[in-house]
C-alpha cells in the first residue's frame, strides 16, 4: 500500500517588511517636501491677478491721452516745473507736465481758444495716482469747465519722472517713467507730429491754392520781309505766352507783449495771523491788507499771469490779470477773505504769459 504525500501549497507573498515600509514612506515624504517648496515658490513668483490687472491699467490712460496732447502742443507750451498750476479752476497735487495750445475759433481771427492739459501726481482716497486736468476757454482764465480724469492706477508716493527732450527751440520727445506699486518701471514716450514743429513757418506769408492763370497769347508786330525775284515772303514769329502768378499775400502778426511799467498799491504790507489774532508780523501768515498790481503794456498780452513766490509752505501763488483800458491789474487778497500764506521778507511777483519761458517783468512786495 502506497502512502500518498500531500503537496504543500506555495508560500504566500509576505509583503513589505517594516524596514522596507519605513524607507518607502521616508522617500515619499522627502519628495512631498520638495514639491511643496517648488509650488510655494511658483505661487509667490506669479503676480496676483488684481496686481497684474493693476499694472496693465497703470499706463492705459497715459498711452491713450499723452500722444494727443503732446502732438497738439507747440514747443513753448510745455512746463515741467512742480509748482506750476493748471490754469483751470482746479490744480490738485504736484505738476508733472503742463501743456497748453491755442486755436483760432469763430469767424474772427482775433478769437483764440486756449486748451490746457496738465498731468499731475495726486493723493486721492489714500492712494497716489496720475490725473489729467483739462479745461479750455478764451481770455485770461482760470477756466471753470475743468475735467479731472485718472490716467493711472495706484502708484507709490514718489512722483513719476517726466523728461522733455528739446533740440534747440523744438521739443523732440516727451518721456514718462512710472514706477508701479510692485516696483516695476514702465515708460511711455510721445513725440510731436505737429508740422509746425518740423516745417518752416508759413504764418507770415500765404499763397493761394488756385492754380496760376495763363494770359492770352500775344503776337509781336515785328515782321521780316525777304525779296527774291518777283515773289515776296513774309515770316511771322510764333506767338508767345506768358504766365502770371498772383502776388503773395502778407499777414501781419501782432507785436509781442511788452510791460512798459508796473506798480503796487502797497509797497509794504504787514503779515497777520490767519485766524485774525493781531495785525502785526506773524512770520508766516496772510496779508493784513489786499495788494493790487497794475501794469501798462504794449503788444499782444493775452493771458497775462502773476506768479508770487511767497516763501510760505503752500508755495507759489498764481493769479490771472484782468484787462483794463491801458493794461492789466491783479489783486492778491488779504485778511479776512484770503487763506493764502506769505512769509516775511521781500516777495517777488513776476509776470508771465502761460506759454512764456521767461517773465516779462516783476515787482517786489515787502512783507513785514
């Protein structure tokens, strides 16, 4: 009798040992830490959506409006001084670039409309922005139809840098360099395309646009007779024509503005506390009495301005002259109607045209 041996089943898979499982978990943990660090770096490196939108809007208004304003402005119409006022009823913040140009309107060539566009660094709602202040009108101004438009998103307190590149008397390039909140630097450039900036002026001499006329042919009365035998031949020269150009027309430009004399209603005026506490020297305060400046002029002095360097914290004052029969007058209002501060000392008041680079003249007011 044979004995049957039962076959032993194959050994089952025993799986990972404790050491193998520990090693595998450790490797997975290291890989997870590395991936987490990489993800964190990527997330922090990519700007937030609102920041990217904000940066895109930073230059949107400048790109839209700056080239048009620069293209309209003559070489003498650019003013980069921080203390410049707009010439409109509102002059917020610090001036970055003020531009002014004029256009003849109406049926009379003597009616001139002034257009002003001033880009300013303004603190509004706790954030700094670049705003475009515009207005227009005739006469001295300031003009009340003021429009204020934000042309940038929020910016740092440091103003944008504006560079006006000049070639001789002409302006060849205007550059805005703007720093975003995230520290990125962006640049917008605009170049004048006004023909008056690149072509010779034609305002003094004008030519009609109609083609020249041709005069009727004329025939000379000179004849040459040749006698040859019994026949006579008469030769007549061909007719000649002449073209007559119309004479050039000359336009007389108005003479430039000249200040022939200037005077102050008060050569010396006291300073007073802006709250009205006393009528003596306050170091820095409002004028105790109003002071009127009177100038007599010759020539074309439209838009004459008085700029007073007050030496006070609120900086330079700007007022427009009012025309009179013989010249212009302007009044710096005193207490109690004024809140404009003046510092003691000799205060210079200069006379400008809105587009002039240098003053036409000046007077000195002594504040004591």
